[in-house]
C-alpha cells in the first residue's frame, strides 16, 4: 500500500501514465469539462481541498515541463496568481 505522496489511486494512475507533451488541468469547480475528458473530482466541501493544496501535492509527485495559467487569473484571482507562480519555480 502506498504511504507517501498522492494517495488517491485515480490521480496516481493518471500521473504515472503521463509522458512528454501530455497535460493535466487543475481547476476549481465550475470549469466546463467535455464528457469525453476524464475528470477526478476531489471536492469534499466548498474550498476543500484548496486549489493550492491540490497543486502542491501534484507538483510534488510529478515533473512539470511547462505550465499554462489562464489569463483571467490575473484579473479574477490576482491574489492567487503569484502564489501559483512561486509553486511552479
């Protein structure tokens, strides 16, 4: 049984299969997702787990080659934007 890192078996499976040029999206609720795209919903209650906790756990478990942040982040969630950039360094 896995004891460290991400314990969610679905997330671990997805991260384990990632290769060069593959991508994942980490988003809060409300992001429109086509039915054909695999989704893993972690929501327990509004805001739990937080976006930053989720991002930190994923970043600790995978190598990121490139990150794309929605341009709307700078205007609609300006406080979170620099925290994300700091995590990605």
